[in-house]
């Protein structure tokens, strides 16, 4: 059976490993064979070399541990009965050094119990002597495959931990949010995340969950605005068979599925008043009943909620219960719109270009200055989500290695949709300077969502002057 992990092939189809390992010449999975019987050891080495593996040998545990410290071994093949230090202890020490090390142990027919103990210490499997070469190669392939899968899982977890970078925190506002997230992660307090659509509220929730003590527990997400009132209660609390028409089986709700972990409720401001009462009880007592059920269910759930509504105003007009609002905002995070954190624009664009190029296998690596200026001038009413989708579309259709003005969607190329100078605003012939000045201020305020500080900075005038002009031109 050929070695499935060869990264460089021998062009002459010869085995580069004769009796001496040469890691300078070939890169292959390296196996360490440990046995105090030199004949057995040499026979095993020949079998593995012929299959295309790199092999080094040791006669005892001490020599094996020295070799493990010197070379990146991928699989340890060891006898259980060794002088000075037995095979089980060797397995333990080897796995402490490299938790992903694949291990196969060899044992006589009378010591299967010891082999099982070695597996508890981290061995992949065991083989009884005399060893069947074909079975040895099969087990070796499986053990190395398991090692590869575990390494991939570890890399995936590492990448998930790096997902924090998806929230660009260059601007002071985002840095403060990320500092608060760091403090919140190890607690179980309820968090309310506010901000307009598309700013990344769900990403913030993901980071809180991943960094906290409940990261290995269930993480259940529910978008409240997408569900009708009756269905929402069923999704939150579950239902019993026959509770309503169509309830043909028992259903476990989000709280029950999230027991021990975290529940993320997006658009919580859309929950009807009747459901709000039941939700409040769960938050206070961690208890609920399924729809149509009588049994009280206990659930230990950390709640993270998000909304693009002003819940304080919703309370004032009677659309949201004040007691639930106060219970939700134990800690409140407000994510500002993209227009209010221009410092984050360039790093976000760079990241989305890189991600999109990788996802769509495109050779795009940057943005031309003119196109970048236009991207920076646009107001992005859809916030980070709109920016991400726009960049992805541009990369997918790009003609070269850099995004250009030609790659911009029509709405960004049209001057009316960009924040710019007076020359980019269509001015009818005959307008007075006062009219032009008013239109420039009005258009800039509109595109910056009414942010006066940024408007003054962009127009190059003082904030006090801008306030005076707003009043003079009746732009409130």
C-alpha cells in the first residue's frame, strides 16, 4: 500500500530510505520504530520504507525520546515491553510532547490488557505479534489520517478564535466595544447589542460566545423577526405533540437546546407583547413550559440579544415591556454605523478584497486609488454588510489584479450617491452661491446620516459655523 502523504515524489521510483534516514533529500511522513529486538525492528523498518515512509529506529525508550525531541515524527510504532521504561510510559511522554502524535503499539498475545491501557494513554491502535505487514500498513494509514484530521480541527478552531479580526477595531468606538467584549466573555450576564442593520451585531455575539466559558457548549441562534407569533413561541420554548394543528411530534425549543450554553436572539424588538411576558419569566427563573405542556423545564442559558430598534422609545410608546427591557440591558453595546467610523473603512476593504479573492479564486490583490476614493466617499447605508457584498461582487467580476472605477457598481459611480465636493452635485445654471452652499451642506449631512462633526470636517469648516449654517438654511 503506497504512502498517501508523500509531498515530494521520487522521480526514479526508487526508495530514498535505505538503511539511513535522509531528511535533507525527501519529505515524507516520518515514523519512529521502537523495539529492543533488532531483527523485529529491521523487518518493520523494511516494510515501512517499501511503502514509502521515512523511518528512524530506536532500541529503547530513552533513545526514542531523544529522537522525538530532535525530529518531527508523525507516527510512533513501539513494542510494549522495553528495557528501563515500558511502552506505556513512552506513549504517555511522547503524547505529552506532541498531543497529535499517531501511535501504534505492538504486543504479544498474552498482554492485550496492556495494549488497551496504552490506548488509554493515547495510542491509536495495537497489533499483536507476529505482525501482519498488510494490517500494519492499513493501521498506519488510518492513524496518520486521524492525526491529519485532528490537526485540521485544531487549525479550524484557531481560525475561529481569529474571527475576532472580522470586527475591525481601528476606530475608538470599536476599540471600546472590543475591550468590553473581552471583559464580558468570561461572565454569563445578559448582553443587549444595538445598532443599525448590517453593522455586525451577530459577529459581536459570536465573539462573546467563543471567548467565554460556554464556548464548547451549544450556541443557538434565533431570528425573531422571521417568525409569526405562534411559531415564535414554539421555536423559543418548544411544543408537545398535538399542542396545535400540525404539531405531529414533540419539539425542543431554543432555550431547551441551548441548555448549558448561549442563546442569541436577533431582532428581539420584534417579539410580540404576549411572548415578551413569557420570555421575561425565563430570564428571571430559567424555567418554562413547552407550548401545550405542563412539565416545567429548567434551563441554564446565557442570553445575548440584538436589535436595530430604539427599545427605550419602544417602551415609551407601549411596544416593548419596560421590565423586559431592563432585564435585557444588563450590559448594553451600541455598534455605530459605518459612516461614523471612517477609520475602519480601509482595513475593512482590504480584508474583504482578500477574503473574496480567496473564496472566488480571483487574482485581485488591491484597489486603485481612484476607486478607493469613491468607496470611501459613499455613505454605505447598509453598513458593513453592504460594503462586504459590494466588494465581493467587484472582485468576482474584476478584469485585473486591482479593482478600478470600471469595477464599481453603477450606484457608486453616480455622483448623486457619493459624498463629494460641490462639483459633484448637479447645480442648475443661475443658482446663487447661497443656494449652492445650502445644497452642499444638505447633501453631505444626508450622506453622513446627520453626523455634524464629520460633516464639518469633510467640508473644512468649524462645527460652530456648521451649526450656524444649519440654522440659517433651516436644515434641521
